[in-house]
C-alpha cells in the first residue's frame, strides 16, 4: 500500500505530537447511567449531562484534547441541526447544544475538542430516505450528509479543533473510492480551516495504518489496546504489537496516532451495570508507555468509559490524574 502524501501536517496536527487526550463514547441518548434507570428521551438525557463536572474532571489531568461523539447509529445527535429537521422532521437532535457547550468550556481550560461523527448511516434505517442512502449510488447521500455536517462545522467554528470520522471502510455499500474527499474536507473545515481531520477505516485493526486521503492530518489509529512500544492488534485470538519502526514513522504522511480503550474491560462503550472498571495496566506501565510514544512523537488517545450523566469513573480518573 503506497503512502499518501499529506498537505499540511505541521500546521494542523503537529500540535498533537508528544501529547495525549481522551475519547468519550457518549452516543445520544447516552450509555448506561451511573445511578437509576438510563434515560431514553434524547432531551432528558442531554439536559442531565453534567458539562461542568466533566470539564472539571478532565482539566485535572494532562489531557490536551477530548474526542466527543456527536452521534452514531441511533439516529440521534447531541446538538441541534436545522437541516436534519428539514429533511427528517423533529426528534433526531437535542435542543441543548451539548457539543458546542462542552467545546467552549473545554477551550476555557485550554483543552481542544475534536468531534467524532460517523461517515455513513447504514445502521440507521429511519434516516436512509431523508439522507438519500443508496448503496448503488451514494452521490445524493454524500451531498445531503455533508450539508448536515457543514451546519455543525460552521456553528462550532474554531471551538472545533478537528473531526474524527468513523466508518470509512472499504465495503460494498459505500466504498472509499466513491467518496469525494475534497468535499468532505471542505465541509469539515468550513468553520475552522485548521481543523485536524482523521478518517477511520479500522487502521491498525484492519492492517491499514495509513491515511486514506491527502486531506487527512491525523492517523485514525484504532487499535485493540496499548502495548509498551506500539498499539496492540488482535487477529482471531492472537494479540501482537505493531512496530513503530523509524522507517514507517519517517514516511507516514500524517501525524502518527493510536486510540484504544483504556478501561471498561476494553469495551468502547459503558453498558453497565455497576461502576466503570478501571485500567488493568499499572500506573508505571502507562507512564513508561506515554514516555516512549512521546519520544517518537506519536499522539495517544485513551478511550475512557463515561456514564450517561456525563462523568468519568472515579477509579479511572485517579489514574488519569497521575499520568505524565
């Protein structure tokens, strides 16, 4: 597989080198609750989200960014969108702009927000017709879906430091060869020309640790877990460590990056019940790992469990607070 030549790595994603952040899979109307029953109503769940509490938790760590889910596979989004309402009717987006509110309050603490959004809607049958989803020709879907995303990009402006777009797979329903990468990049940078873009096709998990387009600034980096010297890749029941060889890093056409679950039994989303289970690795292991990645300028994102109420697990937070 040839390496894609990136256009502007130093100007966009270079600030992420040697640093780490967290990813939060709060998929509207949210994961399992910490206490009581999980709220099913979108607005109830979004209104109950403790933004101030989460920002206080994150700002007590050395995290430089938060990757937060706008929405995925539920047909619901934690931020209002007039275009989606115009094509699909009400009920798909929250009245409270949770994403923008979180971005602004994180920015006040000098922590960047990167928005996580899917690059497809295959699993959301209720939105197929409004978005024009058509596996034989996705031109209309691409036009409508990027119009939907553009509204967010323009409203978030510079409070949105980047986008992590999931679901950019080589598959029959919407192959990457059918994507207009320039359209996606232009759309996602509509409110911030310096927004870091990352398109995920499974990356390390699918043995494709390369950018998908020359518009990509950050390797998506999805992995099974964190090894001391590189991401863990699981094939069937065999787990191996991907080698960050100097030859690979020197030729990589975007910022190197790894994202994998840190806690929660290795699951991306907290499904309950009970408390979020803390990281299995020792503080010493994680600190040594961070220092190794830092030396070779690889960015790290820890996917961390989050409750529906918007807070992290206390045991995981205790570890995060002590990371270098």
